[in-house]
């Protein structure tokens, strides 16, 4: 019978309650840390001589204050897409000291203050993880940075709408915080069985079905884009919207162009 | 209806927080069997019908390896609304990546909310789908989180629209236990650890009473009891991840960040027990579903069935739709292998089924009747295509070890307590306060519940 009567607790841990006073080896499952610690404190407390009890009381009073419920209030990495050699700026605000990790490792990771900022230049696409350890509760967030050209394809788009009876349209803006000013859309692919009209800055291009264009190769990816597709003769705008499942999407192949004056 | 007349025992197992596409969407994928009869995912990594957006970046569904996730996923009312992303009168199902970022503050190229599992990670669910029936249009009744949806499941009403650490109010004379008692129907709840029913207001005496038994007793009860003694309705509860104390049970409710492996093991255990005695199995219907989608992507729009707040509700704004689809499997020897039921169902379909069986009408109460008229069918509709006689075969479940990453690797570091976790803790304390002696006899793990809690932590709503 493979009932769920499995042992729950993980590796044993040693919990030190007061300096030189008592150490208890406990089977503590990570998720149960809080309640087991309280049980352990209670059990250990009854075994202590009086003078050590005072130490325990003092520790119990200050521990939650020192390392209780950790919380990350904000964490961001910008830009999320960069060119080789460029830096990202990492900002965070937390309740306690933090640990910044990177995978793969990069120079600049490590411990930091509760509130801080750090500039790092990853040479490969990297996942940054900010951790705030706490005895009772910890907190963690992750942020991916894409370094071109390691993964240069990018799916862009948005929810479409019928602004007039002739077109199904979506528009979106790529913010500077999301991409380096040097990124260029060297190729834009239309995956649909219908033509797409792409507009950016002063350029407007119609891409035939299942085709691509390089007309935006000199244009920064950052900025406002419009994608639209014409409503066919046998369609209403509503059925055209249904045909594209209320979305319009393009795939861009990105590369890094020349540094623009004033860009990072 | 022949099969419904023959079935004498209904076994309901409700897991937590997975969408249909997360668990069973793989069934229709070309690399996993390509079942055209199931509305699952088709070429999910490239199909632009599924694209989700966050700041104009597109995100596609991705294969997720089962294991402990770094975070729970967003599934409260406001963030479910963001996930459904209604535009131009349509639910576009395009906000799952965005909601994940809003809730966790984590911006990653592979948000787990877009994840689906391969059959190797859902072996028992995939087995039941192949050997019995899958309902591929079973929806969570409400686009909200656990407590409102479980309220709907067990009473047909949701006096709440969110999950909070407070007793869940019950609309008078609506709760399933009261309904069954009034009709003389024997019922029982088998629970692993703390029962979810302890979270409902005024159920302390039931939860501490003889109808609630540890799942440890289930094998012996099932074996020993005659048909005359057995309960007609059995609810089997997993060990809830959000329970404050786990003693003797690994969380096996499938609630992220908990992995699916333990839940799949649990479902296999239940199936093996139920099928041990052919005579009893021939009178049994097993229903296994998830209470809500838990924040995981599903590509099918919810049903546009509204739900007004019932009298005394703690909210005013009606729900305009159901929640997303959830995995739902039905097993019985009366069901042919490979059955796919495509009719619209939700958790109140169980109440319709029980009402048909035990009171001759699907209209369990006014709200269930209203939903039926709006299109929600009874589970009995699935049995309309049942066999004339029970199958002679009892398919063997997968024998391979189901990996349980929670037990092997340990859970992630403890994170900020969610409202659901706070609700379980509050319910456990209420139970102890109600009758400590009986509570500890029934739920001995509550002896390990800390009496003193730190100051209430802020909920996990970063950004």
C-alpha cells in the first residue's frame, strides 16, 4: 500500500537558542520552521537553568525584530534587453540586508544593504535573483536580462481592437527601461495568413502573409509601434478580430546597432 | 438512467489550483498523443492564439518540469480578471504573464503561470483520462480563488469573493452536509491533515464528529463495510499545502508551489483502493477535479454565466463569468475508455448529480437551478453515454515511481504567509478553541500548532 505515510521532515538542523546555553538537534522541515522553532524553544526553555532563561527570553524578544519576516518592497533591472558591453542597473528596496545572485555568475553579485543600486555588465543572458533571508519568512524575486545576440528573436504584440471597420489594430510602446537604445529590428516576420501593416516612426511597411521585412533595420526597437491588418471583403471587423484571436503579434530579429548619442 | 441507478457510492476528490491546460493540455499535442477529441493545447510554443503579453513582450505556453515552484501564482479575483484580459467583449486569456509579474514582482522569460506539464509528470491524471472520462469543459464556478469556489462546490452559493482568514459564511440550508442529512443520505469525509471544511462557519461539530475520519482509516473502512453500511457520498481531502501543520503527510493537494507528484501518488492510492473489490467498484463513481485554476494559463474562455451575490454576501459586484477550466476526471466501470465529455460543467454539476440521485431533481437549490438553466449540466449527462453493464476490466494504474520533488528536495524557503495559509491557521485555532480535547483526538497534528504567532505579515502582493 503506497499510502502517503511518508516521513516529512528533511535534514536535521541545529538550533542554537542562546550562546553557550543549549543546542537542540531537531527534525525541521523548512516550511515548518516557524512553528517548530517555537516548539523547540519551548522544550529547550524548560531544561535551562534560570540565568540562561533570561538570555533565551532576550533572544526570543529580539530575534523576530532582527530577522523576522523579510520582505522585498521593490526590485527592478533595467534595461531588460542589452547589447554586449552594456550595463544594467539593478535597484532594490527590502526590509533587511539582501543577497543578489546571478546565473550564470557575474562580477558584482553578493550581499548588499536593505536598499541599494548596482550596475552590472553581464556578457550573457542572465537571471538575477534578489533574496532577503529571514528566520521566520524569506522573500525572493527574479529578473531575466537578455543580452543580444545570444537570443535575438523576440515576440512583440498586443491585444487587438476594431478602431474602424477597415482594420484590426494593436499598438504598443517598447520603453527605454526594457531595451537598449542600440537594439534594432533587423527583420520582422509576419506569421499570419494575412498581410500586416507595420508602422514605426515615419516608416510604414506592408508585410505579405508568412513573409518578413528588413525595412526597420536602422530603427531603434524602443518607441511606439502600430500593427494592423485589413478586414477582408468576406469579414466583419468582429470576425477578423476572432480570426486573429484578438491578438496581433510579430517576431523581430534583433541586433545591436551603433551607439546613439546620449544613450547609455 | 441505468448507470446512475446502479451507482451507490460517489467519491469526490477535490485538488487545488491547477488549470486544465497545465495538467491535461498536453493530451492534444502532437508530441504527446495528439488526441483530437480533447480540447487541449496545439503547438503551444508557436501558436499565436495563445500569446500572452507583458509590456508588449509576447509569452508562449512552455513545458514545465514538475517540481516545487519558486512562488505561488496569482489567483485572487482582481488578478484573475487581469488573466482573463477581457477586451472588445472577449476573454482573450492573455494576461497570465502580466498577472504573474504583478503578483510576484518577478520578471522572467519563462513565467511558470504559462507552464504545462508533460504526461510523465501527470501519470495518474493521464491514465484516468485514457482509461475513463475526461471533462474538457469543466470550469471553476467563479473567476476567483479557493474559498469562493469551494463555497460554490459545497453549497451552490459564494457569500464571499475572496480568500481571507475568517470563517467562511454559509447560506442557510445550502451546505452539502445539511442537505444530505436532511435526506438521510450517509456521507463521510476522509481527510489527511486538517480538513478544509474546518474553514466554514459553524461546522465545528461536523468536523469533529463521526463523519470525519482520517484517510488512514479509509482502506480498512472500505474493506470492512458492507454496502448497507458504506456512506453513499465520500469526500476525500488531500493534505493541504496551506495547512499550518504537516504531520505524517506530505502536502499532496497540487497547490503551487507544491509539485504535482505527491497529488498524483495520492490519486493513484485512492484509485487502487477503490478498485480492490470488484463488487464495490462496480457501484462506485470517482470524481477528481481541481477547485480552481490557481493562476495557470488556460486557453479556453470562461463561460459567460453570471453569479449574483447571494443574500448576506460580503461583496456587491456580481461575477460576470465562470473561472477558467480545471482538470476534471470521472472514473467508473460504467464509463468506456477514452470518454471525452464536452458539455459545460462546473462544481455545481456535482450538486446536480447528487440531487438527481437522492431527490429526483437536479435542482439542488435555487442557485444551482439557475446555473443549470444558464447552461451548466449535471455530471449525469456524462453517464448518458455509459455502458449497459460495468466493464470487466480494471486497468492497472502506472506502476512507475512518481517523482515527488517536494519530499526529495524540500520546499523553497518559507515565504510571506498568504491569506489562505492565514485562513487555515485561524480555522485550526478556532477548532481548538471550540473543543480542544476532541480537536486533538481528531487532528493530533494540531498539537504542534504554535499558540503565539508573530505580527500578521503583509500578504504577498508586491509591486
